[in-house]
């Protein structure tokens, strides 16, 4: 398959982790393909309603897309400061937080990825939001 050359900036510790696995370009291509495949597989097993997805699309940008938020998503979602989002989307907070608490780390990463892609490409168009959780 033809490739397009691109320039990227890496933190030294990330570059070291990559090059310990092989050539820079080869490892990045391979590992990103693996990662995106994992996200797709994880999302296939996530059952979220449209209202729950919309709630996540509203809350996650406020929370931030860092690993701490990913690891502790269910704790973050239980905070009272997000109660207005539960009311807006008519989602039962207790049931939703319990559901999210049962997801694995890869499920949470996949959810964050889907919301990030939605925000970058179709933010505000809730008619398209489910696509990011179902289509790959």
C-alpha cells in the first residue's frame, strides 16, 4: 500500500518506546493500526443509548481527554457538577455510572476516541453522533 510521508513531533520518552520496538515509521504505522482495531472491537461490545452517547459528548470535553479521566471515568461521571447533563439527556445517573464502571480501560479509551472524532468532525450534529460509535 502506498504511504504518504509526514512529519511528527515526539516526546523523547515516547520515541524511545517506539524505537525499542523497531523502526520509527514501521512501528507507528503498525501500532496505530493495532490500536484503532482495538478501539473498533471494543466499541462493538459497548451498548450505549443515543442519550448516553450525547451525554458523553457533552461531558468529556469538559472533563478533558487525558488518561486520568479515562481511568476514572465512572468516578468523574458521578460528580454532582454534571447533574445538569443527566437532566438534559434524560439519563439515570446511578444506572449510567454503574454501567460505565463495568467497562474496561480499552472500552473507556474507545469511547473517548469516538467522542474526540465526533467533536473534531461533526460537533453539534447529534444526528451523526451514533455513527462514531457504530461505524469504522
